[in-house]
């Protein structure tokens, strides 16, 4: 059988398939559909310093070939995660990675510091698409100085594998990737959602309560592939690709473009067993093409 394992800094993943934050809960929710320990990794939903209720409804809407969401990082906060959720998921036989979000650098650092103490959490994914409340609401990840500042501060507090999730809502994605690499990121994941909007023509008003939201699903795949390809050529750290991956073929395309691993997001809402099918499909692809190691695919383009 071909080797499916890949390496992200110190993490050895049994296969390249991970789940995207916010689309897979804490993993437990999907355990009835397939053996979630077969995954390369589970990235749990965004975790903040304190409890957040999220945005008002409606906050999700289907769009052609995708969906818009404006959930607003609803979660119970890092302390509740540590006391209530961590004990239930810490023994799942895969890498459990926490997506860390915040409104200030201090909040990011506080959450990262607490997660640093958890033995069964080997990595965090820093969501720098959050609005910086001290800088007028502009996302940390749309300004190189802001991205560097938050990454450097978290790097000092967090001593395990640090993945930084990049926003596509920038002029130059490569510049952002190089910035966080210089600030201590061990890997980058991209892309986060694209900013979009839906309008109800009959009611003559926006569909989402927040007016705009994050676009995900197959509609964004060509943009995500392009950005992964650009970033993988520019940085020396591993790239994790996501954005509209629905099938094993999609996942393989991302690896050919330079991704070391992939994340499955919106597809989980359509088929809760899709990740298992993608893993099997990738294995079948390698066998069909007589490739012994999935790492041979990385960056072929």
C-alpha cells in the first residue's frame, strides 16, 4: 500500500486529510459516520478568550456552488474548552488542533498560552482573519505589520507547532505568507473564506444579519488553488490547502499545486462521511498511478 503520511513541522500526519475549523465541531459530532481517528488531523472550531454568542440570525445562506456564513466565532471560550471539551476529545487517535481567534493581540496570546499546557494538543491554527478592535476593525491578516505583530507575540507564548491561517482578502497573498513565516509560523493554511454578500430581491435587503459573510465551497476552489500555488513557491514552510475541496481529485490538485496537507470544510455539511471517502480516493489514485508515496505529489506543478 502507498504511504499516505505527511509531515507538518513536528507533526506526522497519518494522511494529508484534515478538517477545517468551524465545519467539524469538535469531532465528536461526526463519530457516528466514520472512524474519525482515521483523519490526519481535526481542527476544532475557533476558540476565543471568553464566551462568544456569535452574530444574530440569519447567519448562513446557500449560494451557487457554495455558502456564505457569518456565524461570528460562537464558542464557550478557552476555559470551557479546557474543562469541558478537552477531556472528551484528548484521546482521539489523531492530531487535535485548536483554531485560535481573538480581537486583540493579548487575547490571542492568552488563549495560546493556555493551550500550550495541554499535552494532547500538539498544534494551534492562528486565525488572523479576525478584526483587530484596536485598529478600527481591520483584520489582522490583511496588514503585514499586524500579522507579524500577532504571530511574533503568540510565538513567544506558544512552543509547539504554530500554523497560521491566511485571509484571501488581500492584494498579495505571498507577501502575507512571507510575513508570518518571518514571524515564526511553522506552516500556513490557506485560504480562509472570501468576503461575499447575498441579497433577497423580494424583500430588497441583505440576507445575512451582518450584510457580508465568508464565502466557501466549490465556488472558491480556483482562487484557493492559485493562492496555494503562489505561496508554496515562495515560502520554505509547509502549506496546508483548503477552499472548495469536495473530492479526492480536488485534494490531489491542491497537493500538486504545492500543499503538503489539505483541509475539508463545506463538504462536511453535504456529506458527513466525505473525509473518509477522500482518504480512500487518494489512496486509490496513488495505486492507479503506481506512486508509492503521497509526498511525491507535492508541488509537481
